[in-house]
């Protein structure tokens, strides 16, 4: 039996890790962008971003003042858990107080802050059932400088792959410097309106620089990335070769009459962390 306290500890540790330490693939992609950049202002911005990452790691403090809206992806296998929900909520409240995370969660009407990053239907908890003997938690504290630039398009099926590419590139252009580029872009294609957006967010969790196993989607990712980096939006929107670090696409089968497309924009501070546990550890 996995105890509620164990879940609490895992969630606390994951949020602490996510907001302080970027994954290595994200850091490497920023370093690679700096190596190929010849725009002086762009180089200064990338150097400042890397310095920011190092200081956060050294001092054990969040790398950005916006520690995001808490999103937790759960892969639930064949294990017994004492109280999964309460453990997640307790871990998030502990992280908010002790890391600390900025309390960002407010009532959408009154704008009253709850003070602990929980609220009605928040944190967002997505549970996927799996045939394994563990639970896997992934936290994605999503800042709203980037989240505010997300888009859902209920497109006509006839637009094809080129139409999808054009929609994503246009979304990137409209976002400009607002989401603190260089960005990572997640795209969800198919399903329903809500599933397309969910897939676009889950796509962000794929490792940067790793090619999609689906050849058609891999080509789409490559084409979007190439076009996006021709825009000269650049780091922090001030010009340069790298506007987007990577593009990640997931798909779901959909209705014959529709083509939902979800586009999720993520800032350079692509904070996420994952841990697996079972009833033996």
C-alpha cells in the first residue's frame, strides 16, 4: 500500500525540483541556440537566461517569479494507494509554503486568491490508467505568460498538413515576445476540442531534440520549427535565430467531420519533473 504521506512527499519534491532545476535537455537546447547565434542582443539574452538557470540551481530558489498553475499528470498502475487525491493536495500545499511557490490561484469571477495554489478543479490532475506495477507522477507548473498564448482551432478537415503547419506558425508569430521565447511548442491534432488541447500540453513533455516516431508527425515538427525560426522573433522577442527550441506533436483519431488542433506555447523555463513509485519503495 502506498501511503498518502508518500504521495505528499513525492508531489512536494517534484514541485520543488521543477521550479528550481530545468531538465538537461532544455538547458542543452538553450546552450545550442547560443552556439549558433550571431546576433549580439540575442546572445546577451541567451546568456542571461543561462545565468538565471545557474543562479536558481546554486541558491535553491525558483528560476521565475511565476511558479505557474499546478498541473499533475498521473499514470496509475496496478498498485494500492491510501488516498491519492489528498496526498497530491497536501504535497502541493506544502510546496507552496516551503519552496515557496507563489500562490497564483484565484476565483475566476471574484479574483480572490486561495493562498495555497488549490481551488475549484485546481490543481489540474490528469489520470491515465496503465498496466504496470507503479504510479508515475509528472508535474508541469505552467506559467501564464505562455499559457495566455495557447490556441484551439476547430479546422476544416480539408486544410491538410500544410494548413496545420500554417496555423501553428501563425500562432507563434502572434505570440511574438509575450511568452518569453525561445519557446517550446506543443501541438495536439484530432480527438475532440478538449482532447486536442490536452494532447498539446502532454506533447511538451517529450524530450527536446528527440525525433517523433511517426514519420509524418516528425516531418511536420521539423517544418514548423524551420518556419518559426525564420520569423526573427528571437530570444525574449528581441530578434535572433532561435524563436522556438523544439516542436512536439501528438495526435488522436477524430470524427470524420472535424479537425481539432490544439496549440500550447511554453516559455524557455520549461519546468517539469517526473517520479515513479510503487508499494515497495
